[in-house]
């Protein structure tokens, strides 16, 4: 790779190769700037001989990262026994939070059943906004799931707030 050294604003340039050999020198010897390729790898992806210590550190680091990634069991980072989350799982997790607020299931942290109707209404609103923003982009199954959860939660809020007796 070559490096270019320019002298002055419009002065001549000095071009050098990787080893610092000079190809062309201009007529001006004033101060300027020098551009030098310091990449560890060549354009072909080969390690450059001019940076063996940096290259070996980079290779060691990438090898360590690869080893760490390969030594992890499949699904590491996910909760044990659970698959990766998808849209339906996300919606169900929001609905579960709503059910905790409704007092239909115990709070997973405290283990107590507590009713929080404003929190339940907020979860219904969140699910409704999600439905509105994803309209036309969901499968029929995902739409049914979302509509059904919103409806069930709305009915539960009405029952518990004594708006209607069912």
C-alpha cells in the first residue's frame, strides 16, 4: 500500500510505500500531512508483515471469542426450557402482566394476588396500540390471539370494576 505526504496547501506530494520507500517527491519541503495505511490485514485479507504483534493479538482475540461462543450450550442466554421469543410470545407476556394486574394470577415476584385495575387498563391500551400499529402485518392466528386477549381483559376489567355484572 502507498502513503501520500502533501506539503503545503497546494504543494507537491511525496508518495511512499509500506516500508517507507519514496516513489515521488515534490518540489516543496514544507510541513504537511502524511496518510499511511495502518490496517492489520491487506485488501486480500492476508495479515500484513508490518504489524505482526497487532495481527497476532487480533487473531488471538477473535479465536477466544469464537471458542467462548462455541463452548456455550445451545440457547444460552435464554431462560432454560424456553424457546426464542416471537410475536405471540411477546403478546402473551404482556397479557400475563395484565392478568397479574387483574389479580387473576399471583405476582411472580411477591407470590401475592393483588388487583391493580389502572395497571390492567394500561396493559389493554398497550395491546390495543400494538394491534393498531401491526394491522395488516400479522398472520390470522396472531390477529385472533391479540383480539381475543384484548377482549378477555376488557371483560375482566368491566367485571371487576362493577361496570357490568356477568
